[in-house]
C-alpha cells in the first residue's frame, strides 16, 4: 500500500508533512534513474509515446519535488539566504513548470481515453499543488526581502503514527489526498 509517488506529488512543499518519510530513502536517485531510463527508451509508435508520456512527466516532477521540502528546511535552518533564493527563483519555478506540464499531459490522456467526469477532481489537486508552489515562492521572497519568518519551516518534521524507525521507508496509511495535502481537515 505504500505509494511514495502520491504523497510526494501532493504534499505541501513548505509544510512537508512527509519529509521525514522521504528523508534518507533515495527517492531522488530512484526518480532520476527512471528519467534516465525513459530518456534512453526509443519510443517508435504513437501508442508508445502516448503510453509513456504521463509516467515520463510524473517522474520528472517526483525527482524535483521529493526532497525540495527537506532542502528548504535545511536552507532556512542554516540561514542560507543564497540557497533559499536559488530554491525560490530556480528550483520551485522549474517544479511549477513540470507540474503544469504533468497536469496538461494527464488531462490530454484522460480526455482521449475516459469520460470527462472525474478530471475536475484532478484539476483541483493539481491546482492546489501549483498554488502552494506559488505561495512558497512568495513566502520565501517575503522572508528574504522583509525578514518575515517562515513558520512553516520552523516546525520539526515528524513521522506519522507510531513509526519511529528512520531506516524504514514507508508511509502505508498515506493513500488519501485529504490526508496528504494538509494536516488540516479537508472535506474532499
């Protein structure tokens, strides 16, 4: 039942509810390896291109997003303003573009293969991810320009539930969007 792709995709980059579950699990290397495999794969037919378009776009997002919250927290805790600026101006903007591409690819495939009903839920989820990336860029710039504290990054990152072992890379309960996107109550 563990699906790190889902909680990495939908978790908030500032709040980092699943950062502790991602930390030390080499997800970034795994997604980079997937991207390399996809880049080397010769897609000859339109059907192959169509089939692989979504996993390629998803793996690019996951590689960029899986550790960005960890990087953000470290840069903030270390007072590394240059790295915070780089994250806001480069990494988060690239991530935003990759998520938007993923949404468009997913939308195209959905509407080519399914009824239109249901994609509105995915639009809302992708829209939430995009809005939170935009807010993260805004909040980091507010911190850098005006010295406003980033309370989201001041909170300790914790494991969920009874998990205490950092050597176990799982979060088996994290399969509902409403439990991934926020620690608050979402009536979705």
